[in-house]
């Protein structure tokens, strides 16, 4: 089937990582532009695979090039609503191609080609062919397919703009509904190939954290293939409508994650936040010193106020982990009326990259917009604190109330203790805004602003 493709094509290559040392070229990504788009098109010519712009043989080793994947499909049973879900498979299917690495989705794609693939004679047109065959195999309802790879800067720019309009139209449609209007949510397991304990819960008010799949996309996908990786979850009993906790969601997530996660709050970063695979567009993170929440997106290359960049933070909370104080999310979820509603929504947001803030202008309440600092106004906790005070950010009031509240905590049976490391020979090895230790006898110990000190750190090679 792939006999005229000079590299192997198989799911076994999915985990392949191409590091700078064995990279021939990088395509799209943070230092260039690119996008992928699947569209139903009645005029598609089946089996047409082409590259418009420089082929790999015209590229220079070590350089970065603009790159788009345009996929047109046709089929009697194909609905436009399926475009988003089919498009999301581009990620996995590209990664079946040995020597080709694909990350992210939509206009965030970031790809690399290995030097070994080039040595084998691999070309971008082979990628197009492989995708054509794989998509037809994965989705038998696709009767005709054409794949066009664009690498010419002007074409890529034009295509990215067009793709962004289409992504926005898909996202806007999903805003027509809210969680209360529907009886079913959806689960998505597509990312379990690399995050085995992750299941996305997609609701009208919570677009999937990859930003590429909304409730309508899931509905179309589950209708097409009820036994596929996207499936219905009866909404059932609401345990907490502010936090977004549902009995059925908890049960299904426990089943699908082998019991690793058995409670999820859809609209909070605290206690039981939604798990994160690694495809999220942004991360919400708790800043204990300010009792507020910061957001950092994938495109932000600087350090967050926690002193680490997006990549390090993503590493700490991805892979299907449920980490209190952190949650991966889509930028579209930040437009949702239920965005972190249990935590105070935008009244709790104390830091954002400036580009994200600007793009959310219509969705951040007017009265709070100017009170949220960005990387342009503040980069350290102390600068943020000064900014919040100057602008009278509502989180200040919250800190006061929380302090009052904590004095009263003992009355409810909880004990707050302050701890300071005293042995200066110990060195800090990790810190966490909040972490809990499982105990028996109905007691839960929660460490706030925990810093872990160790006398000795031993790093062992496995
Ligand atoms: S991030 Fe979630 S919704 Fe998106 S593909 Fe992965 S599991 Fe599915």
C-alpha cells in the first residue's frame, strides 16, 4: 500500500521525536507559520497529491520553512460537521510516517523532517500520499481525497488567514449552546496514545483543550462511529453546577483512565481539575502569593511569573496528570461564560500574555480588563502585586476575605499550620502551590505553598 513511499508508514512511529541534532528542516512552528485544514469539497479529484512551493530537495538543512497541509474530502455520508474531527487526526496520521514529526493542531502545527528520512529519499509529496491512504483507511466514509502541501510563503500566509476564518466560524457556532441546553456531553480518548490516563470531556461550554474539537464536532463524530474514540456521556446527575462536576462524567472518566482519575471539576483549577494530555493551547496556573491565576499559552516564549516558561510548565502537568493548581485549556474555553467560574472567572486572573489578552478583549468583562497585567506591565510576582494594587484588582479583596476565612477554618475541623524549613543544609528540590497527601482515618493533609527540601538528590539513569 505504501510501496512507493521510501520510509515506513505505521502507528509504531507515533512516538518518534526528531531533535535538532538529527533534524533536516523544521516546518511551520513558533518561528514560522503554518496550518492544517480539512474541508468537504464536492469538486475534489481523488488521489491528487501535490506540493506547491519548494520540495525538501530544494530546502537547506537546518532551516525553518512555512508549511500548510490542505486536505479536501468527498463522500456521500460526509457532513461538514465532521471536518474538525477528521482534521484532528492529521496529527496522529502524520506521525505514522517514519522521519516526520508533527505537533499540535490548526494554525499551531510544528513539524520536523529527519536527516535519515532525507537520506532514504523522502519527499513532502510522499507525506501527502501517505495521508491520503491513511485517511481513507481510518474514515471509510471518505470516498475521494486530495492532499496539497504548501511551502511558498505567500501561499502559506493566504491559506493560514483562510484557515483562521474557518476555525473561528467553527468556534462561534459552538458558542450558540450552553451546558444547560444539552443532555449529553462527549468524551474523547484520541490522545490516550501518548497520555494513557487522559480523557477530554467536551461540553458546549468547554471546548476540548486542544482547541480543535467542540461539542458539535463530537456529536457528528459519535454519530458516525459510536464505538470510536469520541463517545457520548449522558449528562445525568449534576453534583455541582458551578464547579462543573457530574456523576456520570466521574464514573466514565474512572472507567476510561483505569481508575487513575475519578473526579473532575470542569470549571476549576483547584481540587480536581480536568486532566491535561499535552495538546492544550494554554495552561492556567495558580499563583499562591497572589491567590490568583495566571494563564500562559503555547506561543508565549518568555518566562511566566512562576519563573518557568510554558514548555516546563506543560511538562509538569501533561501526560494525563491531574495536578491541583494547573489545568490545560483551549483559548476558546477562555471565551466561555463558564470559564473557571468556580474560581472567580476573570476576577481571579492576575496575569496573561499581552497577545492573548488583546485577542479576548470582547470576552473579558470591561470592568476587569484594564486591571489584569500582561507580560508588558509585569513579569515578576512583586511587579504584578504592585500593578494589582494600583488598579485595585478584585483579587485583593479576595485575599483579605481569604485571610479572614482562614482564621475561621479551625472551627470546621481543619487545621492550618505554618511551616518553615530550619535546616539550612537542606536544599530546595521542588515546590508546589498546593498538594495533598493521602492518609487514612478521614484526614486529608494539604500543604499550601509547599517547598520540598532534601539533604541529597540522587539522579539515576534508568
Ligand atoms: S486534546 Fe482532547 S479532544 Fe483534543 S484530540 Fe486530544 S483527547 Fe481529543
